[in-house]
């Protein structure tokens, strides 16, 4: 369209995003886990709880994240409400890749890693189908948003 530049999509203020996270966690807690998680569909990401070990504290940390499935793997983005800093759960996972994913149908032990190359491109495209405007929202960050793959942990791993 000639000289028109594409505008960034609306992003609520940071305080609003943080308040939404607090409310989401409270909803999960107050409902005894009945509300707040959902499985993904082909066109909508799911919601799960990720339990990591704090890289500094050594204590359990929990985040509720959006995800898609890629076979037996769970896939999420290491973004902090489209803010600049990396999310703490991702820093924790890099320090200790073993974690627990709490899904609507139960828990599973997982090991996290970053997707690279063709795998990252494929998973980004798959994530974009479940999250409209993903490419436009990504422009809020000055760096590439990591795609995190959570693979089922083997009994010996």
C-alpha cells in the first residue's frame, strides 16, 4: 500500500498485563485447578502450568503459559508479555532444563530446550496459526523470541 507503514497491534499497559497474570493464577488457585488451563486446538493455543526450579533460590517456581503440541512435545514462546526482559521461567529452565508441565489432563515430566533453524521456523508458523497477529506482536521485542520445546523426560533422564 504505497508509503503506508504497518502499525503495531494494540498492547495493554504493562500494569494491566501483570494484573491479568495475577488474576489468572488466583482463578486457578481458587477453583482448585478446575479453571485456568485448557488443551490446545488447531486454531487456539492451550494453557498449562510450568514448574521450574529457581536458578538463584533453588525453590519451585510456577508460570501459566500458552502452548501448542507438536507430537508428544509441548511448545511455548519465551516471552514476557511482549516486554523486553526474558521471562524468569525461561532463565530458570536454561539453568535447569528439567521441569514439570501441568496440563488439563494431568502432569508430565519434561526437559526444555530452544528450537533452532528449520525447527524454529516450522514451530513459529504453527504457533502463528494458534495466535493471531504473532508476527506483529513480535515486533515489540528487539530480539528474537525463543521457541521453547518441552520434551517428555525419559525415566532415566
